[in-house]
C-alpha cells in the first residue's frame, strides 16, 4: 500500500509540474513530450504494482477460534464465500474416517483406481486405471501429497461416483454446522460452485479432531513414501511453528494459497484458517502472525470455568427418561422407574449408607444404556428459557431442528431456575450441535447420561 501511495504522489506532482510549465510557456517541446511519456510510465507502473494487492484482497479471509471453548479470537471476511481448493480434502478424509470407524472399511481395504480418477490433474500420485491403493496409503497421500487422483478414487470407492460423494460431503457439512459450504468434487479442483468460508473450515477442523481423535494424528505426518519416492507435507507449519499438529493446505489460481492449522500451546488449542495468500510463504507467515497475537490473549480454560459458563445448577433433578421400551420393562416388573444419571453433576460422597448397602445386596446385575443431551443453560424466567431454546434450534437446525427442548424447573441453592436441554441424541449429534453453538458464541455442553436398566 505504501508503494501505491508513492506512485500516486509522484504522478500528482508530475502533472502539477507539467501544468505550471505549460502555463508559463517555458517548456521546450522535447521536454514536454518526455515528461508526458514519464507520466504515462508512472501510471502503468502504479497499475502493475496496485493490481496484485487488490487481487489478493478479493480472495482473502481468515479466522482464529479457540477450540476449547469455541470463542472467535480473530476474524476477517470470515463468512465471505471463497474457493476451498484442497482444503476440500479435509472433508474427503472425514468421510473416509467415518467408513473406517464404522467398520465398513479398514486400513487395509483396497481402493480401486478408475480411468476418471487416473485422469485427474496434479497434484497426484499418477496412479493408472486398474491399480489399487490401501485406505491407509490413501490417507497419507491426501494428507501429504494432496493427491487429486486419490481423492477421486476414495470418493468412487465410498459412494460409487464422485458426484454422489460430493452430495454426501455437502450433507455432512450441514450436519457439522457448515452453513454455507457446497462441495462438487472430492479434490478441490476448480469448480465455480464449490465454495466455503473461513468459519466453516474452522468448524470442520474442530469436528475432525473431536470426532476422530486417533485418526486425526495422520495430519501430523511430515512425509510419505510411495513407489520409492518421498513426498513431503505441504503444511510447513508442522516443522516450523511450535505446537502445530495439522491440518491442511490448498491452492488453485482462483483461491490463492489457503491453510487450515491446528496449534496447541500451554493447554490452549487454536484453529487458524487463512484464504487467499499471495504465496505459500506469505500465507504461512501471516498465519503465524495472527496465531502469535491470539496466543498472547488466550488463557488456559479451567474445567470449572467451562462448566460455570453454562450455569449448570448444583442440584439436578432425577426424572425418568422418555424411553418407551425401558419404561415398559420396569412396569412389567412392578419396579420403580429408572432415574437418569448426569455424569457432569458434582461428585457426592461415594460411601453408601447402610440401607443402600443392604439394597445393593439384593439388586440384580445392571446394564447401562447411554444417551446424550445438549444443555444450553438455566434461566430465572421461563420466557427466557423458551427464547434460548428457539435460538439454539435456529442456529443448530440440522441437529436440533426436529428435537424437542425440555424445560425443567431445578434449583441452585434456593433459587429456582428453568434448565433447557435437548434430549435423546447420540454422541455425534450432541457434539456437533455444541460445535455449532460454540462457533456462534452461545454456551453449550454435551451431556452423557447413563440410564440404568436391569438385566
């Protein structure tokens, strides 16, 4: 920008000098022509200098989020639509990890290479039609080499066609709270409709580490050997920025140089996203600069502070779950209905009373049935609880849209409060909903509930 200002100042002064000389009539014709050519040269030069500055500005976006509490620490154009390029492969890997976690695939599963996959433009492993690659090799190739042929092969292996896989990618994006992202392919190769935002990519990075803590470690791989060749990870922060353990770079001409990074220092984990870097080096330098600034501000979050942020009352009710099958079993046995166990409640004295010990001697063996809920807070006025429930449902519509909110009157000391929870979720749904609410700046806690059921 300073160079642009210098150019404009020089052009203004040159024009002013030319005007004064013409009015005074003292400028020779040859000097007049030379000065006019010089002004035109300045105009062209300043145009060349200015153009890259603003071209990158139109592609730039960034965000830094504290992964521990969802707080947005820094944001610029965070919701502006941008081309994700190979950041797309984070979602491709997310769906591949889902297949592995579910047991439908394992690390040794073979992934075939079609003619279409083999034809993808670089970066690639140059696989040939009819070849195959193991799921683990595919993970390494996507994380380090960012291989486009492998991305298409994975998509076809999971969903039959890359188009069907891209639709699944978009559906998963919505389930994770990525409201604006649309995927059209598995690689990030140019497509006019394949766009995302810095905020959405930060949500994906948080979800990746949260949902696949073991498989996430592949993102820290610094090199990958394939057919005698060694491919280094494009994410240079792994080697040059302390605390970095993932996750992915991306580049196409329309996007500029993109990066999603996950860094932990002194108990604080930050997720940074940068779109539209002019070069990979300037992108990395900018990422390190904004992360450095936010690490100076961030403080390690104590567990007690995180719990207090959602106003969990000290005395929680023990009401029966809305589980028809369990209730039916209890009624047939003519025994009391089971009570919910809230694992996030304060620990009580674990020594059982004499009556409880006697009861336990005759109690049959039990089995645990697990459900999850999302708690968004407790409120002094019922109307505020209703409003909070409606707001949470709007923000996390894909998860909570069809889930009824339960308002329960509880006490904190002598103060009555209306607690708001969305019940009957599985773990993935509960954590996904909280990720969305955290990203929007709303408190949330995913609560695992144990429902005792006699065997």
